[in-house]
C-alpha cells in the first residue's frame, strides 16, 4: 500500500505569496476594479488602547472577509490601515501617560 504524502502547507503558502508578490496580483486586482463602485470600510487600529488578544483575530477575519466579498462582487475596495479613525482612544492613552 502506498503511503499518503503529507502536504507542506507553510511551503505551499510561501510559494503562492512569492508568486503574488512577483506578479503584483493584489495591485492588479485593485487596478482591474478601479472603475467599479467604491466600497469603503473604515477600520481603526487593532491595539489602540489595549494589549493584543485572540479577540482581535475574529474582528480581523470578519473585516477581511467583508472586503474580499465586496471585491469579488466587483467593487473597488482600496485597503488602507485605519490609524486615522481611532484618534480619540489614542489621544486618551497619550494623555494618561
């Protein structure tokens, strides 16, 4: 009987990421939808006023799923880190220090 080959998922992922980077796949995806209706998703910094924890993984997964879904539906969804949307909590932490 032939033994099943165990896939090396980390190596497979690294290979795909290398291809996406060399072919600029994500940038091409954005460029292809540039004329589509824009979908904005405002996101704040994940750790503005607290330490990272597993709850951030769930929120990040949901946010990523929404932007990917909208992209697949033809919307133009530029991604930008959301450090501009959490000013008050950050200022509060700075003032406390």
